[in-house]
């Protein structure tokens, strides 16, 4: 991964020096296991260990040797043999094949990288919990299909983000469980010259257990779900990032990515505050998908192994971890410094003219209008019509809407006209329905006679003071969001 | 493809009956070519043709036979042999292998399907041209990073959509050119028992030419770019659809997908007008990507052929065409009935407070403030600061912004407070800079002394009436969009 | 999915009629739950249920209505309302949104489809177990990198297939666990007008539980791992299929896909017995990957929902299940009728000239040659050289190898010469090393002096009768495969 | 890309220092174009150019600045401003946006990288031509479905590889043509403050032309086909590599990847000569697919731009080029040193017992047996039966085949028995059919009476000496491969 997007700890895990250190650890572990099983004298083990520990591995020598013999594990062994007297050579890498040495270290490396992902994930979850609690009563309109839907608290939206992440995390944990397995079962995995007890003991020392049924390598079906889980997690992060970007669209932004004091949004346009970190997360998700699909494609291999998986894994695993860790940390950074504008949320609610309670209004009317001879379909159409009515532009505005400009000077003229238009009064569903002021709308197929019938029924219904009181309550946050408490209880365990 | 998303003409092209008809055509074409090359008596050809043409192919018989012998082309031949006297059998399918019969029909089917895509594409392009001309002077703010950027006409944005589509179409044409090739070169493509002249002649009759270097089949590298080009085209459509969805977000929608009079947006919320067709196009793009990737994966095959590509092609090609055709037609339908709200575009411009000309303002000041001792960096910061200043909320609003509600009743109270807030006057970059009214802003790292210096320089500069006139011109559509004419000329050839 | 590859039971699960039946079940379940919670009279529930059960759903009417209102769930409700008196309308679909009705049925459909996959998977596993036991002592050479490696039993290779499948199945079970969740939480998932207790009760009736933190729909991160697990399983199947195809390559096939008596391998070449079912499985895997990637791409959506996921799911889920089920059943069919040729396996072993024990030979020599002054590197080179020696062609053959034919008549001549070549004696590692008959080989960088040194050491070593006895034992199945019993014990629990 | 797989020239093209040099070149080009259009004094240009050329760009300073302002292009400009007196600042980057500076350099970098791909591709093509000519008369069996099919020359197979590559290359050229376009059209691509003439002139200087219809950036639909073409090319390479791997399977390898004298095939098994380079190419293809899919996913973006494409392009383009270049060069290396074993090809032909001419045999019999009352179906069955007969094992071998070993000692016994089996005479289709020696076969559904009928007809037919002569000719390379000359002529233009 290029430096710009690389995480240092991930780089370290997958570095050459970390790899060869783990290989040495593995070779020593095998010897240790032999000692444990009385297959080797402790003394020999100690000699080898001491000699190796006192001579650090020369990455340069190793790489040069690899160029010659085209086999990196053998090259590593040659490097290590340099420090052993001839009579000790025969104990090292005895009866085992390259991947017997490499597999357990590989699993351990993945484990370490997953642990780093876990850490970042926990931090992000903590941030999301803080936000959910902080904005528990900050009301905003939910949006489905990009359109304003029912009212919710911003905190409750954050809870859905939290749950998405938690679900992704749970799948990651499940997939990561496979990392407990490894193999030390020889050239084709049938223990041709290795005692299965040795595999068991060596892996035990490393906190692992045998995967019975390996070929020369662990079948990649073991690791693929982990790659997919990481990539899915980044997609969840991209989903959250996209929600914020949608809320941050200028005009009336509900929230914005933090912006540093010296930051420049654009070289051309000094006014810009662009959500570049959040957009970057979409790029990360595209990459994560690509890396995971590379790894997924390694499930199929020929017979007891071929080596096409190796190059893919050298590249795609570290890069997938870099991308995941970066995504978690960037989103955490953005959320931790997120600028939230509750005033704009409120203004959006006001401008939405009561439609945030259209479902409740509909159910309320269903309940009370059947007595007045109106069925479900009628009620649906009443609320729909009212919603169209409240957004109907004034005639002056309608005139501008319907003018198609035929020159830029006309555009300028329209712009000025628009600027001078008197501010139209905001009418809400909450008002127009009890007032029985429905009007025919060209965009809906509802006849005047029906509209009259609806108004008549509404007039009758809303004569009742009690009905009016109940009606008005429908539009209050306390009523609309009364059940969000359940989400806080069930998800966060708070009351 | 499920009926919901299938196109009838595409279904017909890839139907069983169309396929076997083409196979028969191919078998006859080979015989015709043999006649042309004096390898067969015309009379024999005529007998076979007459017998076949007078007995239509029984799909049912064919399928039953296929179940028995597991070879659909052989089963087809058996069906056809039923109508030929024994002595004519030896002329049919002589020396050739199944894919000699199947390849040319396959290419012809793809050609037909591409032709349908072409038709829809032309229709969509025509719609886009109409829109570009209609909205040539309908001004709106461009958006980069979701943030309002410079001003443009809606027509000019449509031109970028048009060009995207045209570029995708050009790539499709390029890829489609490969459909002129086919093969009739026997079991491993080396003309073991076929005269290359026969291949040439038979393909010529069908308007095709030999692809020298086939194996048993045409190498799939020939067709893959076509699948990719189709999928890329659907991605372009999704891009256009997404732009409209972004403009259609409720609050102040700039345009909306057409909505039928009887349509219901939501079963719960009667006020909804959801862009479901446009969102469906995103689904189509995801599918197109999937189908194209299936087809792409067929490039690699073993030696002179294996048959894994066959099942993929039976499913993915028709489905990819269905998805492409649907995408083109749905977008055309949406655009043809698109509701456009120029008044909202104007309002958005007004609310953006002159930032749409921030780049021009910056360049203007660069040009004139150097004389007053200010460099590029200073000018950038002046315009940036002004942009922050014009959007600064009133203290009353700021108070609401900074209150974090701790109960729903407090939320309701804030909502009412917000509703009662007096409408703040809209201040523009156009005004604040000549007035030299820059103020320190907490979000920017610019010191009071600098701000004073900036105001001083501005005051001096804007003393000049001429400067003020020039300055005001910067904010007019006629100035800002003066170069769009070039786009109309270069892209559409109109003045 | 096209009929050719569709599974009838899967088709039924995802059919229109099954879908609307489940929707009705869901609507009734909600009413039932209301009764349970004393929110509705049992009598009303019974009336509705009776009326609905006595009038089956008209798919035709429903589809026509959907064409009109562009909302399939609302169209379904309209169809059902036809049979209810007006006064019962208000109880149906009360307070809930379309996806409150659709989500639980969707989860139930996926569950059913997964159950079918489970069945096929169990059958396939049973077949694999049978094979593993049957071929426990059928010896063959393992292959890594396509090259003959150590000896194994065919049964042990089958065990690795079994474990691959079992691992894929375990991941599927993990992913399927998410299907226990669903939602009934209203238009944006915040229970705007729904009692959370109702959700809990309704889902309980269906054997499900609430997913707290939904938006309008269950977040797709819940379902994506299932799609990936299915696709991964098909990749495992493709891996097994590929292993068989590799073993079935003509010349000396070790096994072959069953071939029906009337089957035709090729229209051109009557001798062909092509592994078309196995190759078809590769096509299935490519499709499964594509369908899973479509579904994976639905994780990201806007805010409280957009609907692009719907079209993808209508197509990709059924097709992914079809492909998975077909893959499992086709592989089971192939394995159940697999033709296995133990004689060819034996011949292959013989022809491999003892290299299947090269690792054991190397370790044996390491152990015994250190005493004779040879190190690891020397021993490695001895065995490598011996392996090169045993495969060295005779001079007559070498002559043919090095002739590059310059005409087809020369090719024919070479072909005849080759046919007349006397059969060369097969020399094995087992013989050449104790005989100390190593020779310099041009392809290896080992000097004559070293070869002499090696031969000398070998001569000394193999003077010992005991050494020779031990050496010969290295090449026996009983020794080489002695540890396979562990695999049978650990994987199948058999001794 | 990790060093192991990186190409140095590709690394250089996409290095930081190359990038900023191109940015400087672009800024100067814009100034130069202004001079050309009399918008700037030559003198000012010269001053700036001289100052910049005499102060090399500090990567370190630039990176540090980028950390501060989070905008790499602005940071670069700041670095460059350091060397200009204040009064020259206003001329630099005037009116243009970051991507006006970045796009043309990006296109130029891609062009350079494509040129490197072209070079490697030409080398590989030259190698393939050499091989096609060298092995023009080296006969081998073609394989379809992994089964031996008709005879061909190895040269002719190489020709199919050559054509695959050439086809991929042609698509790459087509896609690369788009690199002639770039943009310099301001912040949203509408020339807000840029003269379109300046764009044209500046791009002209660089050998480019304007893409009319850009937004802030060139739409990525322009570049995506290039990425796909690169990835497709790597898939073609993987196809060729796989063919070689299949031919290199041990037992009777037809060819082998070159093996260095000091190379070690396996740490455990010294006899191994693994095709690790070829297998590595499969890994490269998997990666190429992944990188291309990342780039493909950038087509869709919001409105006049968002920046998610940037991170993807920073990573995926260089890596895709690395992978492509490596694939081309590795395959070229393997092919240049490929070890080919014509003797094994001949032996394989002999062992295939005449089936390589089964299609010709069938057509020959069709032609001559109709007179004896046998139809197409009969003839097909005759050849099929003959093919089954020639491969029928001896009874002794059949006994071994049908023994299922129940212990390892029994396996050893069978192995010894097999070793002692007398070599069975090879019978060919060429012999058995004229001899009319067809026998009933259990695997085919052909009755004894039919077999008798067939033998009778064959006996009659082959009485004729002339028929026997013609028949024997069918099995000769000169006859079977007579049409390959056409391929050489059409593809390579050689006779």
C-alpha cells in the first residue's frame, strides 16, 4: 500500500523482517515440540536457539539467495544454516515442507492484524455510542429514497450505524475464529514423514490447533470469509460516510466533516469545505471490495496445491488490512470532530410541513373516518392530497417555475425576480387537514367531488375539541419518537 | 431474466426457437457455400432446404433428445434428420463440429441484441439533446463534492451526461466490431477436415469473416470487451440517475422523476414521491457489473477448449442485454417526463450567497490587489473569509445551534423557537467584499491584524466606480456562463 | 434462472405465488400478534382470516394493479381488500410499511432455500464419506504444482475434499444464523406508530426475533455473508471438480465422469468422453461469484433506505440458490457414478520412479550421511540428481527429442521411429541411490568431483544390509501412508 | 506494488517526483499557451520558467505542507511559490482548478505506462512468432475438454496464443486512443474563468486535445476501458500459462518451464521442477481482475465530481500496470527458455491410438458406407465403438482395475503385479476398423446384431485396396494438418 494510506502497525506485521522472525520462531517451535515429545535432546535445541538468537537474520543475504534459488523459504533456511555447525543441520526443517514453516506464521500474522482492526473498531463503536447518547433528543427528519420520511432523533440514526458496524464486527469475529487452525503435515498434508503428534504439539505451543484435511497448505476456504468480512465492514463504513455526505450537501447542511483552520477546500474556489475524508472512504470501500475478491478467487487450486495464491496473498492481505484500518480510523476522526447543526435539522423539519407525521395522520384518520363512510383508500388519498397541497407554490412562484429562459439576461431577470419574491407562509399538514382546506391537485387523479366529500368529512371530524387535541399531539417529538427508548435499551442497554 | 425486468425483443433473440432457427440457417449456409464452391450439387441443397423449411423444428422433441444424449446441438441435428431420407444425411454437418454450427449464430444473435441497444441509445441521446437545448439558459449551481461550486446552466450539465453516454457508446461500437468474426474451422480449429475456403464462403454469406486462430471455439477475448462496454454504459446511466436523485432530494428539489397520478409512493407515508425508477437503475448497474464480470471470467479456458463458458453465456449475455436495454429505456422515460423546477434552482443560487463566483472573485482580486501589496495567499484567504462570513448565523440562530436538547419537550420548544426566528437577510460575497466588511472567523486561522489589512486594501480598491462595475459583472450569468456556447458548438454543433 | 439450470424447489420458494402467500401470512401474523397483546378482538382476526383463506390470491389481478400503481405490496393489499368489507379495512396493514410485511417473508424464504442447500450438502458429504472409505487403500501419487509429489491414498484426497466442503458448510451455518432476525418497526424503523411489543410478538409467532437498529429495512450487512458463503461453497465444488478433470485427462486417466450409454461426446469426434458436467461446475462457480458480488454491493444504501437493492435481490438470490443447488447435485451425481481406474494410479506410481518417496529418502540420507561428511545441501543435491538421472531419456529417445522436424513427412518418420523405440527399462530412486550410480546431469550445477564424492559416500553407506532393508521400506505404501489413519480418525471418527 | 512484483520503469512513472515534475510542466505549459495566445508576456513566462528550473522541487517540503493543508496540488503550488517574487504569483495557476493541472499529466503518465506495456507485448509477440515457426511441424494432439482431440502442430497451437494476445492488444490500442483527450476547463468544466482557446492551445503543446463535456475532471468512462483491456490481456497470458502447465504435468510432460541449475523445486521433495512462474501468472491475473474492477467502479460519481476516484487511482493504476508488465515479461521469459519434448508429444500420439483422426475416419465412412446401407448414426457408433475397443484393457489389467484394495499390503501387492504386467500391444483405430474387428462394449448401448452388421459392412468396404490406401492416408500428419498452412499465411503472412 502506498504510504499515503498505509498503517504503520499493519506494515510492520507484514514486513519482511517480521516474517522471517516468525519463520525462525516456527522452526524453533518445531524443535521445541520435538523436545517435548522426546524426539530431540533439549541440549541440541538450546544450541540452535542460542546460535540463532545471537545472529540476527540478514534480510539482504536472504533476498540475494532468493534471487538465486527462487524459493524464499529455502533461502531463509540457507541464511540460518550459516550460523550452525554442520552436525546441527540435520535437525532443522526436518521432514517438513516450506508451508509447514509458513502457515502458522501466516495465521499468526493475520491474527495480529485482526487484533488491530478490533482495536480501531472498538474505538469507533465507542464514538458512535457517545454520539447516540449526545444526540438522543436532537430531532431530524429521516429520509427514505432521499425524501423526507418520518421524524427521528439524530441519536437514533447513529444507533442504526452502530448496529451495522456491530453486525459487521460479529461476522468478522466468526470468520476470525478459523485463525485458530494451522497445519504441519508435510508435503501433501498426509504426514508422509511427520508424526501427527508433532504437529499437534508444535501448534499447541503457538496457541493453535491442527486443521485435519490440509493439503500442502491450509485450504484457502478457511481464510476467505475473513477477507469478505473485512471488506463488508468497509462497506458499512462507506454507508455511514455516505449518509453524512448526503446530510452535508450545501444549502442547508445538517452536519459537516471537520475542517482544519489552514485547510483549503479547492485551489479554484476558496469557499469550499469539501467532505474529502468521507469521499475517500468510498474509495477505500471500492478497494476493499477489489482486494477481497482477489483473495476469494484463491479458493480454487489444483490438487494438493499450486502456488498462484501466494502472490495474491502477499499483496491483497496487507492492503486489505491497510484499507480497513484506515477506514475505521478516518471515520472515527470525522465523527469525533463532526460539526452538527441542530438548527438546520429543525429548519428542515419546519420546511417539511408536517409530512414527517403523515403515517400517523393517516392511521389516525383511518381510525376516525370509517365512521364517516371513508375507507382506507380515501384516507390515503386525503393525506396524499394534503401533502401535495402544502407544497403547492404560490402563483408568482409558479410563474417563475414555468418560464423557460431563452437567454442569460432573462435568467438574470428571473434571478432578481426570485430574490424579490415575498417569503411564502409555511402551511403544514397539521393545519390544513383539520381546517378541511383540501384542494384539487393536477398531479393527482382525485376528482373535485371526492375532494368535497373529504373536506366535508374532515370538517365534521375536527369539530371535536378532543379530536383536535389528539391530532396536534401526533406532530410532537414526544409522541413521534416515544419508542426510540426501546432502541436505546435493546442496543445500548441504557434507559 | 425475470419478467419484471425483461425486454421482449431481447428475450426473442435468445429464445430456444430463435436459436435453433439460426442453427438450421447455419447448416444450410454451409451447404450453400459448398454449392458455391462446387463441392455439392445445387439439387441436393434444394432438397434439404425444402424438406427442412416445410417441417418446422419441434422444440419439444429436441429438448427430450437433449435430455437423452446430453448434447444440444447433436439433439437438434437428430431432430432435423427426421425429415431427411437416409441418403441425404451424409451431407449435413459434414466434417464440422458443434461450435462450427453454433458460433456464427451466436455472433449474429449478439449483433441483433447490440442493434437493439443502439436503438435505445439513440433515443436516449435524442432526449438528452432536446434537454440540453431546452435548458440552455436555465441557471443552477454546479456541485463538486456535493457542495455548491460555480454556476452553470442545467443544459450544460445535460451536455456532460450526453458526452458520458456518447463516450460509452463509442467504446461499445469499438467492441462490437469484433462481432464481424466467426469460425468454421473444425474440432480444434485447424481445419482437420474442412476446407478453409468453405469457412470463408459460408461466413461471407452471413456477412461475417473468418477469425484465423480459433480453437474449437472463437476465443472469448473477442467478446469480453463487448460485455464490459455494455456494463460501463449502464454505469454511466447510473451516474446520470444518481445526479437526478441528488437533485431530487426533498427540501428544495431541483427536479423530480415523473410520478403517475395513481402512483403510491409508500404504503405507510402518503406524501412520498420516491425516485424508484432512478434507484432501480442503480440496481441495474450492480447487476450489469456482475454479469459482465461473469463473462470476463471466461477468457481463460483449457487448451483447444473446455465448456465452462457455455453455461455462463447462456445466462449472462441475455441478462446483461436485458439489464442494459431496461436501463436505457427507463432513463429515457424518466428524462422524457422529468419535472424540472427552475425556481428552486434560482433559490438555491440566491441562498448560496455569491460563492458560485468565488473563483472569479479571487482572480479579480489577485489581479487588482497585488498593487496593494497582497499576494495570492492573501487573496485566497480574503475570499475564503468572506465566504465564511456570509454564512455566519445570527446570534439567535447560533444559540439554537449550540443547544443540545436533553428531552423531547426541549426539542419541541426549540422547534417552535426556530419557527419564530425572523428571516435573516441574505448577504452575498458580491456585497461584503466591496464593502470591506470582513470579520474574523473562529473557523479560520486568520488574525485580526490581517483582517484589518485586508479590509483596508479592499476599501481602497473599491473606491473606483469602474472596479465596482467590473466586480458586479462577475456575478452575472452572462459573464459566468459565457463559454458554455463552446460546449454547445463542439458537442452538438449548434451555435 | 433459465430452465436448464433451475431447481424446481428453489423456483417454488421464490415464485410469485409463494411470495404473496407469505405476505398474507405476515399480515395475518401481525393481526394474530395484536390479538395476543389484546390490541384486537379475536373475532375480527377470525373474520379476516376466514375471508382471505376462502379467496385465493389472484396473481393476475395483483400484477395488473402493480402495473398501475407501481408498488407491488400495495397492489397485493388492494387485491386482498377486495374480499373484506369496508369496516375491516382499517385493521389491515395498520401503521406498518411495505417492508414490515416483506422482510419476515423474505427471511423465511431464504431459510427455506438454505434448508434445501443443507439437504444437498448432506447428500454430497455422505457420498464423499463413502468414497473416502472405499478408496482408503487405493494408492496414487499426490500432485503439487501439477507434479507428482508424495504418495497418498485416493481416499485421503477425498478426505481433503470432504473437509473443504465441511468448512464451507460451517461458514454457511454461521452466516445463516442471521436469518433469525427480522423487523416490523415502521417506515424508518423507529416504531413511529408501531408498538415494539407487537414486532416482538409477531416475529415470535414466525420463529424470528427483532433486529433492533433497522431502518425501513433490515440492513443488508445481515444477508451478505450468506450470499458469500454460498458462493464460496460453489468455489469449493469447482475445486473438487477441477481435481477430477485434471485426473481425467486422457492418456492415462485416473478417473472419469460417468458417461451415459447413449451419450455423445462430440458431434465431430465420436471417441470423446468429455467431462462436461464437471466443466459445467466451473461455469456455475463463475456465476455464483457474480451473483454474490451483486448482493454484496447492496450493503451501502442511502440513509433510512433506497430501493436499488430490491431489483438485485429479486434476481440474484434465486439465481445464486439455483446455481448452488445445481452444483451440489451435479457433483454428487458425478461422484456417485465416478469411474475410478486404480490400475492407472498404480501405473502412474511406477512411472514416477520412486520420487514419491524423495522426501523420505532425503531425510534418511540426512540422518545417515552426516557421519560420512555430507551436509544437508549435499543430501538435497544427491536426491535431486538421482531424480534427474532416473528420468534421463535413452540416447535414441534423446535424438528424437532434439530433432526439430522441418516437414510433415519428417514428422511421420519420427512418429514411426518413436513407435519402434524399444521400451526403456524403468529405473527408480529406490534402486539408483543404493547402487551409487549417480551421474552428472547437464541441467544441474553439480560437478563431477561432487558426484564422485556422493557415490563414494553412498557406496559406503549401503554396504550395510540393515540400511538397505530400512531404505527399501521407505518406498512402501504401508510406511508412506502410515499416518493417514489419523486423518480418518480425526475427520470421520473411524479407526 | 511490493518490490517482488514491481517494474522499475512503471514505479518511476508513478513516483512522486515524476508526478510533481509533470505538474510543473503543466503549469508552465499553461503559461506558454498564454504567451502563444498573447495573453502573457514572453518575459514573464521566461522568468518563472528560469526560476523554477533552477530550483528543484522539494518532495519533503511538499509532503509536509500537504499534511497541513490536506490538498496536495495546493501544497505543490506553495512549494513553487517559494521561488517566485510576489509580483509573479498572480500569473501562476490563474483561473484554473487543481484537476486542470493534474489531468493532462495523468493522461501522459498513463500513455507512458501503456508504451511500456506495448514494448513488452511486442517482445512477447516476437517470441510467439519464433516459436510458431520453429514448431510448425512438431506434431501433437490437440485437447478439448482435456481429452485428446485431433492432431495439430505445436506451432499451430502457438498461433492461437499469438492471436489471443494480438486480439487483446488491439483492444488495448482502441482503449488507449482515449488518452489523447484531456481538460483544462475550470472548476466545473464550464470554462467559468478560462478561455477555451487556452485549453486547446495548452493541450496541443502536450500533444493532446480537449475533451468537451468534462466536469471538474475528465469522466472516468474515458479511462475504464483501458484498465479492462489491460486486465483482459493478463487473462490471456494466464490462459497461455495454463495451457503450458497442463502440458507440463508430470508423467509425460510435453514441455516444461525453464529451471535454473541452482533452483530448488521444493524444500521437502528434491525431485520437483515446479512451474512456479506460470502459476504466478495465474495470481497476476487474479490481481489484474481485482485492480481493473476497482477502476471500473469509479465511473459513477456525484454531479460535477467527488473525489473517491482519487485514492483508487493512486493505488490501482500503478499496480495494474505492474501486474501487466510482469505478466508479459514473465511469460516471455518462460517461453524463451521453454523446454519442449517432441518425443513425448509423439508418444502421446501413439498412445492415443488413432483417435486424433476419428473425425476424418467418421466422414470417410459416412461417405462410403451409405452405399452399404448404413446411415450417419451407424457410422458415428462404429467409430465410437472402435474408440472404446482400442482402449479396452487386457483381462489381467482389468482384474487389477476392479480390485479395491483393503489394506496397504494388498496395495503393495497390486503395485508389484502391475509392474510385472506385460506391456500390452497398442491397437489403433487405423487398424481395427479396416480389420472389421469391432466388439460389443459394455459402456455403449450397441447390440451384438448391430456390431455384426457393422463388421460385415466394414469387411466389404475394406476389401478394396484403394479404400485401404485412402484410409491409411487419413492418419498421416501431411493429410491431417494440410490446412494449417492457411493459418500461417493469414496470421503471420508466411507461406
